[in-house]
C-alpha cells in the first residue's frame, strides 16, 4: 500500500510537541508492516536542511496565485539501518521561510496567513494523490492535526463525481487546536462554496480546518481509545461533539507509542550514565548530577518531581503551582522544563528564586535536557485537564520515573494507579487522581511520598512500569488494518 503521511512537523528535524514524535516514528513502523510510506511536509528551513539530494517532481499553483514547487528526497535523520524515509517537501519561501516557530512569529503571534500556509499543504497532498509525481502515487492520505486537515477536503472535492475518491485518514492529536479563521479567508482556500456550510468546515460563522478534516476524512482516528470516547461528549468535544457522535462509526482511537530507538535508558546518547531495569545505579547517578547542576540539594533520599510540558492551564500547571507547598513541606523537590503562558512562566521562575534548594525552572524546550530529566527524576507529573494521549508519562515510565497523572484521555489508558490491590497483583505503575481539583492532586502527591518511603514497593512499581512495551509495532498494525479496509 502506498501511504502518504502529511504533517507540519517531524522529529528530529522540527518539533514543537508530541505531534512531531508521532510523525517521525510512524513511517518506519508502517514500513516494517510492509507499507510503502512517504511523508509530505512544508518547506520550513529545518525540514529542507534535513532533505538529502532533493529532486524536483513538479509544481502546482495555489488558489491565491502563488506557485509551490514540490521536491522529493531521502530524510536520513528519520531512517534506520533497514528503512529509508522518502519525503516530499513544499518549497515556497514566501510561505515557510520565516522567524519564530512554524505557526507563530517571534512575539508568539500566529501568522496572519496561516490559512494559506496550511491550505497549500492540503492541496499538495491532493496533487500527490493524483499524479503530480509520475513515479509514485498515493493510494491513501493520512493527515495529522489541523495543519494538515484540509487534505481530506481537497481530496473529497477533486474531480467530484468523476472517478473513485482517494481515501483519507485524519488523526486528531488535540481537538482544542482547530485552526479557526475568519470567513473572509475562505476564498483563499480554493474549495467550492458548499464546503462553507454546517456539513462542511463552517464553525459558528468561521472556518475550521479541524472541522474540514472531521467532515471529509474517510476515517477519523485519535491518539488514545479513551480520548476517542471523551471527544464525543460536550465536556471535551470543543463544540464538535455532535459531528463526532454522528461519525462514531468512522471514529477510533489508536494509542500512540514510544520510539525505542530514541527513548532507551540503556543506550540514550543524551545520558551520562545509562541504566536499565536490572541495574538502576545509573539512574541514581543521573539524579545526583542533575541536582548539583541545578543548585538543588544533592540528596538521594529526597524525591524529585518533574514537569516537562507546555505551561498552560490545559496541562494542569495551575494545579502544580497550587500543590507545590505539599511537595516542599514534605522535603521534596520540583524541576520544571517548559514555556507557554507568561504568567505561569513568571510564577515558576519566582518559586525557583524563592526556594532555590528545592525548586528549579528552565524556560523553553531542550530535547537533550528533557531526556536527562526523565533519567534523573523520581516522579513525572502530568495533571492535565484533558490529554489526548500524552507521551510524557510514557517517557517517564521507560526511564523509571513514576507518572502522577489525572485519569483522563491517554493518561487513563497508560498509567495504573497504585493501591493495595494493584500492589498485590503487581500491575501498579504510578499515581492517578480523578477530579481536576487541587485537593485531589495533593492527595496523589501524598501517596507518592508514602510509596517513596517504602523502597521495596517503590522499586517493584518502578520495575513494572519500565517493563511495559509502548511499542510502535502494535499501533502500526492497527493503522495498517485500517488502511487495508479503506483502500
């Protein structure tokens, strides 16, 4: 099967969140299942820099009159010893060669023409599914998140009624980020007028790229089974729950996985001291190094709680701040890596200044430092209001850092709460709380401290978590079966 995967970012070339990790790992996993997978990406400088020996395969004109060149080449950073990833990249410097991140300028303001920048990505997918490259033509297009959500709509209207439709899969990574634009931007998209309707991409008088993907994809997937159910409810449906309930027969959840070639405590190139479930000495050394580096008290007996996250309300950061005194009063430490809301950034910075021996804060995101954090920490904190899947808790588990999470979305699917029953049957892997309230969060912290002081139980729970296989082979098999049914 010839599968074209479409996304705005891809690890390790360009990453702003978990989407990039998935987009980078899935092609190789699908190739191992026998799929002929290629990826389509916007021509951001970091993407073009990772393309080897690009060859021009064609070009197309956008609805607003801009020419986009399509080049094709290998991406060595994505491949391995047995598989090579081939990428198509849209070369349009006027759209993609800009400062800031892929979606915002240096002042964190979304680019005013984002609707054009990512409409080009959707039309690029449609052209590649209809012969732009004479040597390779996609049989199915799999697009990710709102940036690539126009691809199913472009495929649906391509020569409408004139032949078989190329099927599409659309994956929701986070329903809250929908790519919503003013209605006057609809004319730039090149779609027929009927698409701007309740049955299409019209969203409370505006246009929603996300809704286009949900309305026109042959099948919709989310990144965890629980999230697939949650988004069909008013509480987490973000105004689209009615549409999603109507498409329930074409909606499924496939749990994300972790790339063992990237996240492996026994061979991680970012770690000074390696370790595995049979020998945890390296983890203790990593913790001591991290504590010393950040000015925290170097003490193996003190539990180190860590947050690696966007600093937003959705990620539960207000809970982390409100519950910090619980950690401090019990002698624990907190390390935070992330950026986001300015007020939250300032609040964490102030806490680190006030409690330098117990609290550390690094603003921004550093991939290497994130690996070192998981290798050093005892508890990975993910108290999200909602969480489509979450990869952070999986990284924590693999590196012997017990997740403390809220029972929502993929967090509910991947972490088993520690209680007498799960300790007895040896299924416990972390700490789970239910209500998005500081009292529930505090109780989870207290339970983490209680287990930490029972070292034999702590070690057993940690070993259980480290042995869980969040492998891409299983996820890729689910996707492959889905592709076959659609093609």
